[in-house]
C-alpha cells in the first residue's frame, strides 16, 4: 500500500496480482490464496472498496501458476515423465503468465467492477 496506494485502486490490484503470481513459484496455490486473502481484504478496506474485484485478481493469479513445478501438483506430475527441467517452466510459464495478466486486467473491470463499501 505504501508503494501503490496513492496511485489508485487498479495499480494496487495489479501489484497484488503480480505479487501473487511471483509467489506461486515457491508457494502452492491454496496456501498462497489463504496467505494473500487478509492482505487483499486489508488493502481494499483501506481504500474504501469492496474486496471482490481484488480477491478475484488474486485467485486468477494463483490459478495461473505456470512458472514453476512447485506451484501446482499437475506441474510436478508431468515434470518427470516429460523430461522437463525447472527452466522449461520459466521459458513457457513467464510469457503465458503475462498473457493471463493482460487478459485478467482487461476483463476484470468489466466482469467485477470496483464498488465502494
């Protein structure tokens, strides 16, 4: 909030999305959403906004866990049989994560518009 709070709600939501997407590299999805939920609720409360939009952004960021085999059980399941290395997940996962980020940021204001408390 100190970095992005003055810029408005969308930069804060983008920051939460990016933080969540980066954290999925080392924290499993379900644990990360449980960790991020109070942060999102607090940030949106400080801004006087309903948390649904930001919570959906965090949920989408956590679900788009393509950058690491640790982030999702399916990723680790195919790593051995597919002969993938950690760097392979980064090569494919980072561009895919960027595509999902752009898609979410375009569709989020349409499907879950920000609402004051």
